[in-house]
C-alpha cells in the first residue's frame, strides 16, 4: 500500500541515508535527526520491507554489574572480608567473632562461609564444641572480585583470562549479560532511482488542514502529507458499561418487548412476604438459618400492613382456608411471619405486585438481587440475580405456561428445549424447561408454574397466574466463558476494560 | 434429595428390562433426574414433594404404573395384629405422637438392610425435618413383649446399649458421647424427662428420636418380622412417614399388620391407616388448568399411570382414590398436575395466548440508564458489586458512622451488612486495582440500604450513583464540572447547589453537599488521605455520590 508515498518519518530517514555514502548505524541517524533510536529502527525496518534499503543486524554482548555486584565491587565480597578477618584475628577463631569482625549481615554470612569453603580458603572445624575457622592459604585470590573491579572501573567486557570468574559472577547474580542489537543501514544501489522519485514527488504537503486554508481555498492543488493508516491501534480506556449490566439491559429489552412491566421490591423482607404468602410451610428447611440470612440489627421484626390479607394467609397455612386445600395442619406463628430476612428470591416481588394488581390481564417482571446463606466459592455465592415474572389472565393453562417459557427461552437465543414436570412450593403444576446449550449441553434454564390457589386466593385472585423464571446468571456466564461465579461481580478493572457482552 | 439404588435391584422391582437411557427418560417425565450412573449404581435426584420415591421400591412402583405394568392404586391389605402401644401421660409437650405397624415376612439381606436404613434416614431428614417433626425406628418384632409403653422418663433411668455399642449407657451419656446423641440431642435435651420406648418386660426399644437399642432395635439378616414405630410432634407427618416406610417394606413382600395406639385420654387409634384418601376433581377444572382437551378415558388412563384409582360421574366429577403414601396431595390442583404428568410432558404442545399488555421499564430504571449513559460519556467504567459488605469497609475505612442493617448469621464478616453507601465500595475497588493503568474512573449505580424505624420492613432502600476518579494528580474542578454535566443531563439545571460541608471521608474544606431544590441528596469531595491510607490507596482521588428518587422523578 502507498507504494508511491513516504511518511514524514520515512522521508527524513531516507534522505539522511541518501546523503551519506555507505553503511550508517541507526544510532548515528538518530543522533543526527534528534530522534529516539527505537523509532529510527522501526522506520528502517519499514524501509527495508519496501526493499529500499538494506538493514544489517549485529549483536554485541556486554556485561554490567547488578545492584548486589556494585555493592561488593565497592565493599569487597563477603568471603574476601571473612578471610581477611580470620587472617587478622588468627586461626581457630569462632565463626561469630570472625563474622562480627568482617561486619557481615545474616545473608552475607551464609554467602561468605559457603564461598570461602568452596574456594578452599577457610576450613571449618569443631573445637571443644565450638565451630571455628582456620585459614587454609596465605592469600585469597578471587577472580570474581577482579571481574567486579574491572566492570566497576567502567569497562563493559573483561579480559579472556577472567572468563571463569565472569561465569561465576553471572551465576551468583552479581553480573548480568546484556545483548545489544546494532542496526546498520545502507541504500540499495538498484533502487536509487525509485528513491529519488519518492523523495522528490511529494517533498512537502499539508499536515494539518486549518480553518484559514478552508476559507481561502489554499488547499486546492496542494498535496496532503499521507498518514500511515495501517497501524493497529493500541488498547485505550474510555468509559464503558459493565458486561453483566449490559446483559441485564438486554434481558429487560426482550421482556418489555414481550409486554412485561418491570417491578420492584425491597432486599429486606418479612418472612411473611418472603415465605408465608408463597405457602412455604413455617418449618420448611429453606427458612432455617443455614439457608436464609436473618436481619437482626438495628431491627429484627417488621410489620404486616394488611390485616385481612394476613388472616387469609394464616388460614391457608393452618387449614387451607376457603381454597379447598388441607393447608399444613399446623399452627401459624405471627412472630415467625414478622421476622426480617434478606429476601431469598424475587418471588415476594410478584406477590407484592399481585396485591396491587388484581385485575387481568397483567404481565410483570423483575431482574434483581437475592441472598442465600452460602459461602462464597467458585460455584456458590451469597448473592445472585434472578430474572422472573408472572402472567395473569382469564383462562390461562399449563400449555400457555409452556408456550411462554419457550418464547422467553427462544428470545435469549436458545433453539432446542424440552420440558420436565417440576416442583416448587408455590406452584402447581410446575415445569422446568431444559435448554440445549452449545457449550454446556442440556441445562435447566427456566423454571415455571401456575401459582397454587393457596397463593392467589388470599389476594382475592381467582384467575390463573403463570409464574416463570430464567437462570440468567448461568446464561451470562456461558456467553462470557466465565466458569467462576465470583467473576460475575469481578473486581478486576483490567478485565472489565477489555470485556464486552455481545448479544 | 439424591437416592442411590442398585440398577439390578431397581430393574428387578420394575419387572421389565430397561436400558439406562430409557430409565433416564422415564424418570425425567416423572420429575426425577438421573445424576450419575456408575457400574451397578444409579443416583437419582428426587424432588421434595415425592417423599414416597425416596427408595428403590418407591421409584420402581412409580415407574411400573407409568409404564402400565401395574396401573392404579397399589393394594396394601392391613390385618389387625391385636398388639398394643400404650402412650402414657406427660409427653404432650415433648413428643406427643406415635404411630406403629408390624411388617411380617419382609425380604431381607445385607444390601436390603442398608437400603431400609437409607430410606429411614432420608425420610427423617426431609419429611421429618431432621427428626424434629418425625423420626422412625425399626425393631425385631419377635423379641418384643407387647404391649409396648411410650412414656416420659428421667434421663438417667433410660439405660440400654445403643445401636452399634455393646455396653450400656444412660440417657445423658448417649446425648454426650453417642454420635446420634450429639447430632440430634438438642431436640430433647431441654426437657426434664425424655421420651422412652420400652416393652412390657422392661426392655428399652429406643430413646426416640435419638437411637435404638442394640438388642431390640438392630435388624439382622435373620430378622423376619419388623416392628416399625414413628414418633413426632405432628400427627399427619408421623402417619405419612409410617405409611411410606411400611408400603416400601410391603413392596418387598412384607405383610402389613396394624397396631392399636392407646393415648392417655383413653382414645384408641389403629395404625397404619392405608385406606386411600378420596378427592373429587371436576373434568372442567382439569381441562381448564392444563389446557389439554382430554377425553374421560384419557384422564382416567393418566391418573392410573400415576397410581390413582379414578371414576367419572355422569356430571363430569371424578372421584379419585389417592394412595396413602403420597404426602403432597393438599388440593385438587395437585391431582391435576399428575394428570398432566401421567399424560406425559413430552406429549404436551405449548400454546402462546394473546394476552395483550404493554410492557415498560420502571421509571427508575430509565433514570438509572440515563445516569449510566452520561457517566460513560465522561469516560467512567461501570462496575457491579455485592450488596453485602463489611462494617470495616463502610464505616472504619471510610471514616463514616452512618447506621448499617446487619444480618445475624453471616458466613463471613466481609459480607455481614447491607451497604449504606456506594463510595466506600468504589474506594475498595480502586484499592484492589492499584497496578492497573491510570487514570481510573469508575462508577456504580445501585441500591443502598439504611435502617428506618417506621418502614414496613424497617429499611429505606435508596437508589444511588457514585463515581470515583484516581490518578497521580486529581482535580476537584474537573469533578465539579462532571457533576454539573450529570445533574444537568438529568434535567436539574438551576435546581442544584453545592453547599460547603465538612465530612471526614473527604479533606477538610474540599467537600460539599449537593442539594436539589435545597434538599440534600448527595456529596462530593477530595478523598481524605487518612481514608486513602485505610484502604491502602497510593494515589489521590476525588469522588461523589448522589441519591436518586425511587419513583424516577425529581
């Protein structure tokens, strides 16, 4: 692309090369043009790719001290200091005394003893239960020390006879090997004509189009300097919505499209709304502290505002009331009913909606947070979003419920499904819709049912109320490739900046 | 609940060879799910409404009827044994009820013994609410000297060798050191006297609901005849548990005999009562609820496939006999569901009615969406967090004292209160992202919860939005411009003011309260370095939080 054009940078570099005969190091060009070497190298690469210049790469190796190496270059190696201390204090001196004399810290002490022993400078023996040191030679010759000194004097290589010392220095992390690539460029003779044409054809051009140029029309006939428009743009961080929030927005859009009205209910509920109105017996295991969060402070019990409704719910539990049910044949406790809990599902919201909307037709949905007394792990969380709703109309049936479930499940992109009879305390009949997911296989995605008369009659509702839910968290996790439920509410900003939910 | 069965045993009970796939499909249509198959073992998940399917016998019975091998009400004839259990005074508050049966000639072997124990455990765990409501004991009938006494006894006088032990222990030691005593002791430990079951020779059968005696209460492969007792606090639950237990043993060839229970007031009760429950359901109701245009024959066929007997009157009323082991038939709708299950969920064609309604979002959702769009336009990244939080984050670290709503049974103190502000959550978020590219601008829109003494559920749940910016240097003027853009974008031009205010979350002299129509509804400022330190944040930050109206209207 752009065979006939050069970018401004390419032009500058190429010009510099043409002016000089022969090979030029990249650093020299950089210095000459007042640019960074890496930028020049990248331009040279581009020119070489277009076969305008030849670029040779030579590797050169140099050595430099690490921080630790620098320290030893100045203060001497620990083992040298230890040997000197022993020499000064005399043989059979205790380790502790020698270390103190050599002023070695704990880390250096280990290094010193280890290397002094390996080099055969010092011997360690036990005398009368004490560990003592003994010098084995008159003088300690340390090639490592000489390497450090050489490099510390400003050299970046060492003479060949110190190679062994250099190897040890590198293995001890005192010296590091630095590989530098040297780039040298040269214009290709055969391409000189092309280069000339390229350099003369668009020597200058408009960089920034200004209001003045537009007003005066001076841009007419003038060339525009081309830009490199093939660059892969870097990742940048602008504002963005949370992918899970985008998923929930998408669900809401679908449900509104199907005619559902969004509703709201509080996170803190009385057990009356959370369980009793849903015909969950008061001694049901799901109501125990192992499953349900109790609210204890600053208040632990709430009010039941509608006395008539309360009485109807109580009667349904005790003996079925006027519903034709046997009820639970057990006493009903108002204290339990008033107890405060963090709602364990969104179904109490459906109940609150029905208490205010008793005339058909009605369609309501909610997507919101619920709480279960679970330990946070990859598979369980103490909070989860639920998406559910109800449909109330005259003459609705189990077949209609299955139709709605199928429609909702289809609208989130699932094509294959099957139904299984299900069980929930507040619906009868109950259904579970299983969906064939591309990745997960058959999964349970949409539970549903027809509210029991014990649930609807206390509201004075005699029409059929279909209730449905959808396992939205699971669908979201599958679509984002998330396996760990904790990532639904990810605390990783880098991840959030990268991720999108695509419908 | 998961029920584990041996496949050969299950297939033997069904009496028809079925491939695993067939078995799986049939169970799916009967509400049960196959969880795992390994060798001869099959694990089946049973829904809590079908307590009668907690054993291979119960599952096989349901399958047999569904496949038409043995349809209709299973028959369990009950003969009077003439044996008696005498309930003595003083148990009314402790564990009032007992129901018993004798099952003779039960098939028994090592594996079946384990199965019977499993059923007993499963039933008492779920239906019996961990033995509190009902618990079951099985005994060697031939070793018992009738009548049996059920009476309250001083704990130290209840002395027998508990199941699995050779040495005798008294009641208090059983509760203290026997594993079942430790697990279930709390059911009776608060009472002065404990329930005891003994025969007329003075031998203890058990300490209900804790443990059986190792002598009378240990079934072996030699046992032919079994005495079954269920004690509990709720008579219907006690009877249902007994019915399920004895009918399962009945499926294994046992002949069921009844026992007379004599209560302290002199009343007599003959248990078990396996006479079917009779319910009436109209054809009209069945068709109206299912939407299936079934003929009378189809309805009756579906019901018999679910173990009911049914007869249709000329007026379209069905008289239905319900097996006594079903615990979940409270209302005609429960039978109507079984019509649909018996018909087959795989045969039901879904329909989509034209229930005409106009859908809409909550006005608040629309406002929240507007706020999110405005903040994204200002280059903020949206985050989502848990509602549950910790007092440390909300109060200590953020230098705040606002009251919190607390849960009494948190799983960890990190998630023990409901958040009462979003800003501390954003501070925690950036503290966890110190290494990520700067600048960081994050926001969250969500509900917060504060206590409210007069509210129905004692809380006020407030929709809120908070934003936070951190960088090597931050600028309060930029933040104020952003808040102005946000508020004006919500149509509040001319209605909001920034009123200087000291707030320990922020630097003194660099924070304000946001008012709308002179009502305070938010705050902003530069974060106090003390707070930054508390959260271990290395860069300065500015932030704001604004409460939104629940009805979406300012």
